[in-house]
């Protein structure tokens, strides 16, 4: 109740403040009122988003990453810690409750046709109950398998699972992922071989435009840079690494060592 009163008070104050200043800029009070209402709505939504983000220990994506790494048993164990009294039976990828079945099929990408087999098997086994599937999403082509098998289920996104675990204090203690800036990663991304077509197309267009515009130097410079980047993607730099991988040397050393051991074994046999 206190939060509702705070939001109402904040809305009234922001709208009053913005309306006073908007009335100086607009001759029509209706226009000032509309502008003030729109600005107030933006401000309230922004504040609510920031506060909700601060109250969360980490983001939805962080939990999704953990689910993708740890697998279905990890997801089901978290849910089981909350709903354990209501669990009827369990399987490798599902929890059977009194009124429904919860299937965990979370991975780094959306569900594809190859993932539908195990899900359909669970849904058909418990056809009298509603089936929920926890996943990032489902590929459009995978729906054809569901229609073929006459199976229906409700998709549960990570946001829903996050809120449920957070409500019951069952969220795992996870450290936020810190993405450090790397010049090497940036360099590899810029010179990735897959960027060749984009660089080449942009470079050709910019160079051709330089013949029909008075800003020739500008377009020639940008076009030349794009073409130069396209050429660099075709060099060894476009393979994603600045130096050749050392694994080749390690493999060669292992192969040579294996040959030496075989030679010693032959010599020992000859000696015997």
C-alpha cells in the first residue's frame, strides 16, 4: 500500500511540475497537458524499471545462462526445492505435479525439431494433464512436429521462472558475469571473414557515389577504408586469430613422441 501511495504522489508531483513548464512553451493548455502526461508516463515507467532492476540480485539472462550450462536436472532441482510437497513423480526432464507436468528443456538456443521427441513423449505419457515446457523459445518449424503428434504444451520463459524462484527465496547465488573489454576480440570481430560482403558492398557503393557528388574526398576515403577492410578479411587475419594456434605444435610434438616410442619398441623386440 505504501508503494502505491508513493507512486501516486510521484505521478502528481511530476505531472504538476512538467505542466507548469509546458504551459510556458505551449499556447494551448490542452497541448501542455498532453505533453505533461506523456512526459510523466515516461518518467514513471523509467523509475519503475530502474527500481525493479536494482532489487533483482542479477538479470534474467544470467539465470538463463546458468540453466543452459547446468542442464535440466539443475532446473528441476530448483523447482523441486519449492514445490516438493506437491511432486507426484519425477523424471529425467520433468516434474509431475497434481494438476500439471513441468518439463525442462532449457539450452543455449531455442527448441528445434530434434528436441520435440522427448517433450512429446512426456506430454503423451501425461496426456490428461496440462504440460508446461521451460525453454528459451521454440523454432517455427518445430511446431510441425507438435501438430503431427497432436501434442500441446505451454511455453514458460525464463522471466516467469525467475519471478517464481525469487518470490520463494529459491534463486541460486550466482555472480554477475563481467564482460571485460578486449581490443583483440574487437579486432577479430572487425576482421571476421563473414564481414567481407558487407565491407565490399559498402566500399563499392561509396566509391561510385564519389563520382556524382561534390564531396568526393569524403566518399573516397570511406569507400577506400571499407574496401581495405574487405581485403584484410581475406588474409590470415580474417581467420579470427592474430597468430597461428599453438595446438598444431603440441599435436606435432605428440605425434613425433609417439613415433619415437614405436621405434624404441621395435628396437627392444629386435634386441630380444
